[in-house]
C-alpha cells in the first residue's frame, strides 16, 4: 500500500489531489483539468484509493472520485517537527536582529 509521500511524489497524482480538494470529480472532469487520458486518470485515482487517500462512489453508470483528508495530512505531521525547529531558530534570529 502506498503512503501519502509516495502518492504526492508523482506530479500527475499531485495535480489529481489538487483537483479533488474542491470536491468529488468524475473521471471525465479529471481528464479535462489534469490533461491526461481516461486510463491514466482512473489509474491515478485508483492509486490514491489503494493508498487510502481517496474514495470512489458509484453515481449512475459512472464513478465519482473524492479526496480523503486523513491520509493526506501525514506529510503535514511529519513536517510540523521541522517547522517548529525553524520557527524557534527564526524567533532567536529576530530577537538578536532586533537588539
């Protein structure tokens, strides 16, 4: 199973994730916006679903893809530790520069 880092490492998948941030999309919508073929859109969305970052819902004869935010926040949690470290360093720098 792919993790969020593997999924977001691919530029096409990142574009698909960005598009799905706005809500559910059909494969046809994803093809138009992302500029890939229908098999690629289905495969990319399928990879996210397999990795736990997406969900598929049947809608008539088609399917709607959506983003599940839970797994996508994994990178944010990982980066938070680095962000905290840099903010502390920048606070010290600001204190020194303001003297």
